[in-house]
């Protein structure tokens, strides 16, 4: 069978780890993973040359595009579009007057590539919806922008929604996007509804950090310690969090219908009422006109106030992360993550690389020859 589509890079990473173990036979490992020896040796070579981080599929796009429209012609299309706002047929006539012969299809491709076609013209309705098969398989978490309230302050509604049922687990008015408030909302939700298997979030504070490459923060480390799988949406693609984004449109419509609150107290009154209506009264077309509460049930996984030590695979070596986020190995210090200060991490040697993991996730690759480290987000195989 081919690589598992759901987690291709993790599969390749585990293949390389197993194939590099002392005494391992590459052919046998290839058979275990259902791939050809040619494919297996390709990924071993890429891991050696480019590092374990670079095990994603390389683009098959050609390095050169001899048939691509000349840049001067493309610039003329953009210039005329911005000046007149016309479609491809009218632009084709103007371009011909300048001695540029392009087809309607070519002009359309240029306009799309340059982002010059209005969303209503280039976006079609989804023909298939995707959802997790069971409640609590995945929760989506996000802030709904910001609403101005009196005295120059802002309200940031925090939404937590179940992917399968669309059940709104939490909807809270927040005075900021800071750690303590979000942490309190999540812990209250976990105590009330149990733990999800995974959470989907964007690259925003306080669940993502730009300081360490893999985004771990004190909040996301806390989620890992509850054995919650972390999933981050693709940058610049809010549709990855489609259900929470769609709810935010519904939320804004509901607030507009009621009249936007002008105080935090107004939001504290409005949001619980909207959540109640959304979960128990408002039918959803995507749920065959059921309400979310009819399809949701609490998780059987309880919130743990006292986190238990993680049991790592046999072999490897344990390190304590020091006060600046480093571990010490063979007389050298290597950066791991500032959010893991005081935590114990586990490492596994793979050739000249050292893979560092915290609980269920590989988080760092250390090159023992160049002494460089790179961020890595991959889940350990179960």
C-alpha cells in the first residue's frame, strides 16, 4: 500500500528512524511500510542530504515554464484590469490594440493568479463537507476578531466548537487574547465536557509562538500534557477551520440582529444566549436540520489536574530543559523550546541526527555534525 495520506511526513519519518536502527534491513522495513525499495532509498537519501524535517513531498512543478506568458504581457493585463476593472473579453481587445495577443483563458488565468477576480466570481459552493466521525474527535478553537466597547476597550469572543456536531463547547467574551483568560476557559470546558482527541488552531496567540519554529507555548504544552493532539491550520487558509469560521459569520449576524453590545457586560449577556440558541434551537442544514445538541455527547476522557509522567519508548535518552530552553548533550547546549523550561524531553539518535520529543510529539532535530537545530512537529507513532 502507499504512504498513509493522513500523515505522510510522519510515516516517512518513522520509516527513516526504523531503517537507521542497528541491524535493520532496508528491504524488510520497506515491506513493513508497503513501499518499494526504490522509494525507501529515495527517502533515506533525502533525510541524509536535507535533514529529517524535509520529508514532505517536493513540488513536481518544472523549474522552468517555457510556455508561460511573458512578464511584460502579464503586467499589461494587470495594468488594464486595475484601470478599467473589465473582464477578459474586453481586456483582450485593449491588449490587441497594444499588439498583445492573448486568449480569454490566458487572461483569466493571469487575473486569478494575481488575485484580481472578486471572490464571488472565483469561489464556488462546496460540493462535499468533511467532518470527524464522532463527537470530541476534534475541537476547533479561534477568536472572533474584535468588537469595540466603551472606554476604548475591545471584546474578543473566544469560540470552541466540536467538528462533528457543530456543538458550541464554549463562547466567551474576552478582554484580551492573553494566556490566563484562554487557559481558564479551556480548563472550564474540559471539566464540563471532557477532553477532545485533538484541537485545531491557527497560528495566533496564545496557542502559537513565533519564537521557536514549532509554535509551542505554555498553553499548547498544557494541551499536550492532557494528551490532546495539536493540529495547526495552513497559513493564509482560514477555510481549514471552516466550521468555526462559519460559526463566526453566524455570530456576527446574531449580534447585528440583536444590536451590537457596547459594553463587556452586554457581551456577557448576549453570548450565552446566542450559544444556547445555536446549540439547542437553530436547525443546521449541514446536520439534516438537527440542532448540534442532538448530535453531541460529552467526552469520556476526563481532565487531569495532576499530569502523570509520560512513558516514552524504550531506548533513547532523557534530558531536562534548562532555564533558557536548552538541553545539554556531549558538552554542548542545543536550543529546544522556551515553553518547555523545567520539562523532561526524550531524544532518539538517528544517524548523525538527534530527534527530540516531548510527550507525543517530536519537536526538534539536532544535527550533531553541524550543531544546528531545526523545529520539527511530528507525532510519535503509537
